[in-house]
């Protein structure tokens, strides 16, 4: 028998993070839920899709994001109930459209988190190569995934250097001296980005990126019974959400 969690145990103990889902299954489920969120417009369907997205996030261990996104979606759904009370038709339509877009973006963001959680760049590239994705998709995606964290680190380092020298940008300095602020921020980032691109190109050539023919795949992907069961459960859930209003 497995021991039950202590009543005062951390909440992280209630949501295990050892679940591993095949990236191809993640991609399929993310596309399915995202398309369903745009195809189904009723508040009940939107709420059910948010709950489904939150459940998928909890499965991969992102329970904090699931709770925060669910709270935001619930707040938007509850506030939408007061939109018909607005007398001005233009304002009412504007708020209705804004609420609609926020609900869709919440589901898309949750599915993005579900898709990328604990998926390394090497695993993502292996997944695309397993799916026979063309090089024009695989290579730019791999470069972008490796470049974005580097740019973020360079940006933080640049801000720290400017702060040490007393040149850290502020809203006031940006408005009063926009050219100087751009010189301090944009030029160093562009020069660093060029150097990073050269380094990534050299790394790609060293790994045989320009070699024609099939390459070895670092991660061997296999479907497990748990993956198939998850797909079946999600498909049945989405189909039920779509068909239930018609009954």
C-alpha cells in the first residue's frame, strides 16, 4: 500500500513530477485542445477546456501555472457575465472581444507550457527529425531555441554592467535621451547577437549540419501504453465537450 501524503505536506508532494509524455503526443494534444478552444465559443466549453488544460499541466508538474491560469480564466468568464449590462454597444463589443481573446490566449499559453515543460532542445530536434520535418523547419527552430536563452542572459548582463556604471536605463532617461538609451542597449545586443549566431553556425557545422543524408537521432522515441491512454482520454473529453451542447 502506498502511504497517503501528510496533511501538512507541501503541495508539491501532491502533484508528482515524474510523468513523462512522448513529445509527439504532447504536440498532438496541444494542437487538439488549441483548435477546440477556437472552434468552441460557449462559456461552458471554454471553462471545460481550461480545466482540461490545467489537468494536463498538473500531469507534467506545472501545477502553479495551472492554478494561476485557471484563476485568470475563471475571472474572465465571471466578468463576461456583466458585459451585456453595458449600455454602450461599442464598449460592450470591445469588452466581449477582449474577454474572448483572453480566454483563447490562456488556453494557448497553457498548452505551450504543456508542450515545452522538461523538453530539451535536443529532444525537440529529435522529435522533429522523427516526424520527418524538413530542414527548413528543424534548423531555424533549433537555432531560435538556443538563441533566446542566450539573448536573455546577455540582456541581464548588459543591464547589470550599465547599473554598475550608473547608466542603467530608466523611463525618464528613455524619454529625455532616447538616442543615448538606444546606443547603450541596442548596439551591444546586436553585436553580441551577431557573435552568438557565428558560434551557433560553427557548432552546427561541427555537428554535421551541412552533411546530406540521414543523421543519428540522440533520443529514441517510443509510444508507451500511458501515452495512448492519455490521447484516448483527451480525445474523448474534447469530443464530449463539443457534442454535449448539441444533445
